[in-house]
C-alpha cells in the first residue's frame, strides 16, 4: 500500500476497537429468582430502561420454555417484546402490553422494519402463569409457558449452551390494545440483542413450574401462519457486525 494511505487502516482499526468496546458489547443474562413465583430465570435486564426478559428451560429435551417479560409502562401505555434471535425480521417474536386491566400478548413475525409486524399463529402457544403476571399503570410483568416455541424453524433450536436473543421496548400506546392484533409502533425506548445463557437456564424444577400455566391464549381472527421460510438459518445470522444502533443496555 502506498505510504500516503498507511494511516487509513490504523484509523479504521481504532474505530472498530472503540465500537466493540462500547456499542458492540453484547449484554448477558444473569440468574434471577422471580419473587412472585420462585421461578429461577436467566434474565437480561436493562438498567437504563428497566426492561427485563428471563428464560427457564427443561433439563430434558423440550421445545418449550418459561419466559418472563417485565417493563415499565407510561401511564398504562407501551409494549415490550422479545425475539428468538438478535434480529427483528424473520424469527418468532412476542410482544405484550396492557389493555388497561390485563396483559395482552401476541406472537408476531416481521418481514421488514417499517411496518407493524403482523400477528402469527403456528405450532406454538402461550400459556400465562397467573401468579407471575401483574399489571398496573406503571409496570407490567408477564410470566408464561411458551409451548412449542423453540426450534430452528422458529429461529432458536434451544439445544445450544448460549443463544443470541433480542429485546424491544416502546412507551407509546398500542393501537386497539384490547386485541392481540393491536398495532405496534417503533420501539422508541430501546432495542437490541443479548446473549442468553441457555445452559444455566435449564432447571430441574421446570416441569413443576410449567404445570402452573393456564390455558393457551387464542390469537385474534385474521392472524396469519408463521412462515419458516423467512427465518434466516444459523443462530448468529444477525447483522451485529454492521455497527447498527443497538442500545448497550446492561
Ligand atoms: C415484538 C415486536 C418487535 C420486536 C421484538 C423487535 C425487535 C427488534 C430487534 C431485536 C431489532 C434489532 C435487530 C435488527 O435490526 O433486526 C429491531 C430493529 C428494528 N425494529 Fe423492531 N421489533 C419489534 C417491533 C417493531 C415495530 C412495531 C417496528 C416499527 C413499526 C420496528 C422497527 C424496527 C426498526 C426500524 C429497526 C432497525 C432500527 C435500527 O437499526 O436503527 N420494530 N427490532
Ligand atoms: C405497580 O406495580 C409495580 C410492580 O409490581 C409496583 O412496584 C408499583 O408500586 C405499582 N404501582 C402502583 C401505583 O400500585
């Protein structure tokens, strides 16, 4: 390379190093015992946003997990969600919000980052765990058994020791919040990815905890079938190396 250009790689390398040390640093999950249920989760928690998502798995092969979403509401408004991968487009997503009295949850699948991701149905279901579910004007906690929610065709096969997952949080009102097809706007409070420790999430008490789940929640009329063809193959298929604007929120 010509001497006049020799500084360019140095500068690029410095920027990459800075980026890795700040924005690119992936948050991890930590052990969290839910005080309401005693369920022990591996939980990602954002100290800036107070968004939390925890996961517990079976020690036996299973395509189900117990999840817990918890996040602040803005005078009742807002929604929080998780993604089975660090991406928004493709994998199984879930969003939850308040209808003023109860928690509404909804499976979603995004084909783009411009529109409200439509509600989807498939061989998966959500069964709320009532003792770990509460909502008021300022905070929502939703604990659930996500049955049939793991599998490569959905974005996460669940057998790995760790997996990249995604989170999103909005404090704007959901359109038509009484319906699971409610309209979501951009996650203005934050979004990003985290590394879920699936090995540590496996707990011998899983089946006992799962037995506390209630009936499956039905989707709204008009929900479309989850399309496995939209799921990128490979667990680390995200665009985390493009310097995107994920919040570093651990
Ligand atoms: C359950 C609902 C949702 C979840 C779990 C979710 C999750 C995520 C995640 C993890 C990312 C970062 C990875 C990526 O770029 O693919 C992302 C990016 C993005 N999402 Fe969502 N999202 C949801 C709903 C929405 C909605 C309703 C909108 C807008 C109508 C939206 C717009 C966007 C945009 C524009 C980006 C890219 C932002 C950027 O790179 O600066 N998302 N989402
Ligand atoms: C709302 O719920 C949260 C979490 O349980 C609690 O900390 C807060 O005190 C509650 N707010 C009111 C007004 O009851």
